[in-house]
C-alpha cells in the first residue's frame, strides 16, 4: 500500500491531517471517523480498499488529533465539517467521491449528501442510519430524559465534559471504548432509571453500572490504544464534544432539504448500542431514501464496527460499494 500523511488547508485557518493512499486517477473514497475516534479507526480498511482500486482519503477531522481545533463552538457545525470533506476531493481534483462515515462521521456524511449532492457519488454509512429529526434534537432529548442523565445533553454546556474527560485521557478513552463494545452490550434501560442529570458525569453513567474489565478489548492492540491517547492528548476533548453542541444548528441547516438522492447503503453491528434494539430505524431507510441499496449487519460487532470485526466488515463494505456502483 502506497500511503502517506499530509496536511490540507480546507478553509481559512483550518488544516486537516489526511492519510492519502492509492493511485491518483482511481475513484475517490473518503472515510469519515466518529467520536471519539480518528483516522486510525480506519486502519483495517485502507489497504483492502486500495487493493480494490480506490484512492483512499482518511482525515483526522476538525478538532481531532493534530488537525486544526478552533475554540469556537460554531466552528463545528455540520456545514463546515461537510465543506472540509468536499475540500479533500477538491484537493485531488476529483469531481465526486464515495463517502463512508461511522458514528458522527455518518451524521456529517448524511448532511453532506443534502448540502452538496452533486459532489457525492454514493454513500455507505455505518452505525447511524438516516433518521430525520422531528424537532430540534435537544428538545427531543429533554422530553425523553426529563431530569435524568443523557450524555448528549451533558455535552451541551462548555466546560464540565472537557474537565471530566481531559483529566485522565487514557482512562476516559478506555471506559468509552469498553462501554460501546460488543463485549459490554446489553438492552437499553428505562430513562426513568437513569441517574439524575445534576451531579452526574459521562464516565459515571456510560457503562450502566457494569464493571469495566481490566486492560483493553481483545480486538484493540495496546499500540493502537496508545495512538488514540496520543491523538486526544494533542487535541483535548473540546473540539470533538463541540460537534454535539451543534446538533440543533445542524437540524436547522438541513431540516428543509430533501433526502439524499444518490445510491446509499448501510452497515451496522448486531450488538451496536445505537441500532441493536432499534432496527426499525435501519429498515425505515428503504422508505426514506429514494435510492437505497440495502444494509448488512455484522454479527457480533458492537459500536466500533470496523475495528471489532474488520474482516467481516471489509467484506460487507466491499459488497456495499459494489451495490452502490451498480446502475
């Protein structure tokens, strides 16, 4: 695999670190990571995609690792995050690209498809299905959780979450990774049984009172984990968490836009906390998306789908790419 990392200017004052692999002139694919991840989250996918004939671009997105991390919350709106991804394909002189997003990366890609549909050849999103919000997201969350803890509401105020997670980055990442893994998956509880919002932190509630095992999940090597710790030590959590602080602004930006018109497919994990007990949201894409090419569920994978079951995921991804490229 011929890959190198370089910095790309995407907007005034914004530079992204980008892994660039493959042959110039091959069709371009952009892999967009989620929270709290980085370009390293796609380490198992780059070489198979290059071997399949793709030019692969994998950014550390705005706020992450050594990419630019503005201290303005509004700098993390999805129109700006989407423009960053479009700038990547401009940089390699491509008219369009196929986009693959995981977790928050999927949310940004769903918005990008509606903001810049002419730049998107196809989509394979992971973990987060296309689901139009019926109202501003934080209003929906407050109606659902009332005065009980929900992490996306906890993230809205600048300060508390950063202080909690930046205090011991290795511990924070280890607990978050374990909490989203297949090994610790279980059905969601009743919101009324959650702890109160007042006085509760993310790490107090993330694992739902389950004891986090010692060490790391079996699918995450110590060197890979240390890479994440190094990256989040460089960036801190302000930028990554500020993506959540723009949920309502992102809804306002896209609420009146039509559904993505291009070929779309979806991959999920059977033990992913986002969809495992809400498969109706996955199935609804067949109605919501005008050119939906289907979904594949990776058995035994949790939220970190492409890292937990890389071989099975890569088979699903290459199959999905074939499906969306078929006319």
